[in-house]
C-alpha cells in the first residue's frame, strides 16, 4: 500500500512538493483555506482548513489517518512549520518537536536561542502593543530594523534610521503580526545569502548558497536571487558554517531548514533560520535546475521517516530568478509575458490579472511576477532572466487616482524615480519646457507628439528593470502611437515627468489618460 502525505498549502510554491510526492508514489492530500488554489487539482484529496488553525489541521489529519493511513506531514514555502510539527508530534509521525518549530518560527524566540548559543545575530528587543519602543530600544545602535515576529516574505519589515520613525514603524509592523509582537534589531550591512539544508538523524546536508538581491530601502524587497553565490569561497564557507551552527542550536534533527545569513564587516550574522524549505522559488526551482538535485523530493523522504537519498549534484549550472513589479494603479492589461519563455529562460510566473490593484513593492508579496533562467554560465543565466522580466509590461488603467498621485502628487516618495536626468542640457531644456502645447500642423497625421530633449542619447540612467531612457521612449512611441513633435497636440514637461518618475508605465498611463479624456490636455 502506498504512503500518504499531507502537504500544507496548495499554492504555486507547494506544486513542486505535490509533484515530487507523486513521483515517490505517495498518495497526496493537500490542505488550504481555499479550494481555488492551483495545487488542489493536482492532489488526490483536498481538505479545506486554514493553515494557522492547528487544531483544525490535526482534526483533518486524524481523519486521513483513520480512513487510509497517514505517513507524513510537510510544507514548503509557507510560514506554518509549527502547524506541521503540531500535527506530526500529536500523531507520532516523523518530524521535529513542536517547541523546536516554535523556536524556528517566532523571531524573538529564535534570537534568544542564537544568543544563548553564542552565535552572531543582531542585538534586539521584543515589543508588544503597549510597550514604549523608544525606551526599550534605546540601547540599540541605529539604523534599526523592525520585524513582525511571525510573518514571512518581508511583510511589515522596515529599516528605521531615526527615533522619530520608530513608533510608527513599530505600529505598522505589529499590524502584520498574528500575535501583535515585533522585534527591533540592529541593522546588519553587507551581502545577504539564502541557504537550504536537509537534516536526517542529526546529519546536516547544506543544499546550496544563493546571492539575494535586496532593493528599495527602507523596505527589504528581494528582486531576485542567483545560485550559486558569486562570493569568495572563504565567505561562503563561513556563511555555511554559521548556518549549520544555527540549525544545531535550534535542534532541528529531522527535516528541512531555510536560512537567511548576512556577511558583515565582522563576518557572518544569522538573519533567521526557519524549519522548512525556502519559498521564493529557490528550493522548488533554481536549486534543482542548477544542480540536478530534487531537494523537495529528498525532504519528503525525510518527512515520512526515510533517508533523503542521493544528494550529490549531477550538473553545475547557474540559475537566476528575477522579479518584475509595478507602480501603483489598476492593471489594464499584461503583455510580453509567456509561461514558456525561450531558453535559457526556464520558467515564468504571473501574479496579477486585469482589474487587480498593484503597488510598488514594500515586501516580497507585492511583486507582479517572476522569471527564472538557467544556463551553463552565470552571465547567460542572469541576462536571460533579466531580459524576460524586462519584456513584461503591466499596463495600467487610465485616469486612476493612485497612479496620478504617484506620478505627480508626491505619493510614495520613498520610491526612487525610474530615471534621473544626468545631462545638464536636458535638465535645462525640461525646466523651460511647457507642460503641453495644443498647436501644430493641422494636416499632421499624428494626433499626439512629444517634445524632444536635445541630448537624450547621452543619458546613462536605467530604470528599476534595467531599461535605458532611450529604450523606454522608443517603447512608448511604438506602444502608444505617438511620435516626435510637431503634432496637433504636443506633450511637454508633464509627459517627461511621468516617464522619469514612473518609467514606461508612467508614460503610457499619461498618454492613455490624455487620449481617453481622463486628464486635461
């Protein structure tokens, strides 16, 4: 009789686990709070239950155990490893103890474990709703980082540079915590790494080190990762050694571990270690594609009490994941996206649809999609992933207030402009330019034209996705059917403000809004 495994979560991030379980010949039950999750159709059985409802999950697991047997409980890419441990411990199934899972999930408890073990991690304090952040965090060295103790994907995480910023940042982070608690810790400057590991009977197998690409302070948005790391071997060895020490300190002895490690001027520092495989496409996609090792399949073996199997790489490629994202607004259409991109791009994932509201990302959940490319060389993989992401255009609905306020109203002023004019002649020309001119050759076949800047090709800035200013303007010409002035209606400084602030999206939104009468010309 085949084994049965219960997988918590049926989103895109759990699809590799569902597929791997079937490859092992397991019967697969998935639990999720919505029947519309994409992994539901791939499973043998679906149970509707909130992943945070540990007693509800245990009840569902007991029913599975009573009617057909249950051999293991598993998750990847969720922050509900405590639910997995609660069920496994209650039913006598393989896994880690519930208290170990709590220590690897609650960031305050985790920091306490590392501190007690003498492992380098940021100095911190824990705050609740009624605590005074300025008093309790007074001994910490700025800048600081505020984090919910019990969330993932950088939700609610923000850097704080001054005392004035701290109270509101703590209040905002508490709203992202299920238990209304946050930690305030000292900011660690330096490159960041993602690591996965498998642990079987206390033996730790580190499964790759990836470079994390973090942008857009004061938030911590991972715009991609590249595996393997390009850092010197000595740095990687120090990072791996600390990761192993953290796993041992947490007492994870059978299961998986995911680590975020920083490398400061003083050496490696633990960001966090979770008792699960990573989300963010690493464990399910980039690591297997770069090494040939199906780490999820190996982790599932451990989840049912078996040896993980062979873990020696069968190839040595580079795999790069990159995100694409949007300025604020409402999605009108998405173009340039393909679920099956041309090689060496390997995967693409779209997270938005027409009618969805979008915003500039403050965390790893706010992004519009991701692309992955794998190639024998690092340069080829990165180039393909970035090119595939750059090709996607999320066109925004004309006339929306959110976009107008972002482009012209000073909203979201923490977001860097897509472009800055570096050439003095262009800055002078723009300063003297009229917003728009409703005069031109009445016989011109062009409805809208754009006033040129004199030395545009000399500009060297690139937008958030790596497009040049000239490339972006050419795209607008092609997509919006506008040309260089003269025209019956000539767009001036206000068009350029939209392009410089919001890139292609901003420029197209402005042109579309003018054409549809949503903005006054």
